[in-house]
C-alpha cells in the first residue's frame, strides 16, 4: 500500500513542498503531512503563508 505523499507548490515563487522530503533545513522533518505543517509556517523563499500553496496533481 502506497503512502501517497502529496506535493504542494508555492504559487508565488514556485518552491516545492514534498511531504515525503519535508524541509529539514526549515525544521520540517521528512514525511510531515501538509496539514501537520504549522499554520504559522511561511515559505522559506518568499515568506508567504500556507494559503498561497496549492496541491500539485499527480501526473
Ligand atoms: Zn514561496
């Protein structure tokens, strides 16, 4: 059974948030689900909040 990790993209700067990878350099461990990323987290590149990210549909 697949873990079915999702990938989100910042619509402002294009930064990718991959649940499988997390953002270890930003204190988000690998495997962290998007809904478990803190609400006050901001894009490390352009500083917008989570609402500016959108789910990327699997190909
Ligand atoms: Zn961004």
